[in-house]
C-alpha cells in the first residue's frame, strides 16, 4: 500500500535539516590569548578560511606562539605606506617558521573583510604567510582583495576576529613605538617594549557565530 507522508513530519524533518545546516555553516573556534597588556579572545572561522585557520591552530597547539610578541604598530601617525592603515602586528619575528608557508585565501574567497578587530595574516608575496599576523583597529578596506595597500591587489587573509579584549588591542596600539630599525619602512613602528603573548589556548572547538 502506498503511504502518503504526513505534512507535520515533513515540516519537522525540514526544520531539523535547516537547523543542522545552519549550525555547520556558522562553525567557529574560540581562542584565548593572554598577553602582558591584557587578555584577548578570538573567534576563528575554519568554514571560511580553512587553510589559514588550520595553520594558526597548528601554531597554537604546538605552543609555537607562546612567548611570541606584538612588536609592530601602524597608525596614520607613523605609517610609511599608502593608503594608511591602523593595525598591531605580532608573531615569532625572525625565528624560523616550524611549518611551510600557506596558500593565500583572499577576502574575496572567504567573504571576511578587514573590519575593526579582524585578525589577518601578514605576508610579503602571495603564498608566503606563515607565522606573522595582525589585528585591525577600525575597518581597513585597503587590506582587502582589490585594495591598494599591496601592489598585487590580492590583499591579506582574514581568518577571524576579536570578540573580547579590544581594550588590550588598543592599548598595544597606543604604546610607544620608536625602537631602532635598519629598515626605513618600519621607522617609528617598532614597539619600545614588545608585548609578550604569554599563551594561546583553544577555549572551544565549535561555537555559533553571530
């Protein structure tokens, strides 16, 4: 005998599917960063920027960023590039990278623009990002795909955002930055006292993104 599906059951199954699909689309990883300037909580988006998030989590899980520093701040007052930007940059600096550089995931691909609190990978040429990253102070569209900050027009790879602790980020950005440098481009941008990243740890594997 042919049975006719019950409409209520169909609606229930459809609702369950929509809920599950939505949860998968909004997956994120929460990370806690303890620094000498205060604590910062990050939300990383593996569904949007899988290669970049995977690299950052490998650095975290291996303890490679514990003891790293925020060492550079860029603002309209000291920027030697064009258009001017406002960011703080951190990482392991001149120390050898434990992993190979990663593929570049543009903001056009990920849909993650450089907004206030966005965390993104620093790089020179496309495909050279590895351990250095920065956090935006205010929206920085010049760093997006097609932006004018990089001559290649590929921008930088956003992979998450600050969800708590922007006061610490802004305190780092406002710290004195006149340490000596052999590179004119960095003049006036290197912190007199780099801010130590004491630890980076996962808080949760999956959370619902707003």
